[in-house]
């Protein structure tokens, strides 16, 4: 079983990855692969947050 602490650590890791991708975003003409990467990370984060909520823990 996944623990709340493990989920929090994974969320923190994904947050760092999201920040890194956002730093790579150009002001104009954003490339689709970068946006797809960002969307995938955000979706993964949401799934983890849902799992955390199901455990009865808030982030």
C-alpha cells in the first residue's frame, strides 16, 4: 500500500519537474512537446492528489 508520505514526496518531485518545464517555456511560440510534457506532469500530479485525498490526507 502506498503511504501518504510517499505520495507527498512524489507530488513534491512532480512540482519540481513542473517548475523546470515552466522555466523552459518561451514567451512566444511554445512548442507542442513542451506543452504535452507539462500537461502530462499536471495530470500525474492530480492523480497523486486524488490518491492522497482517498487516504484521507490533504496536501
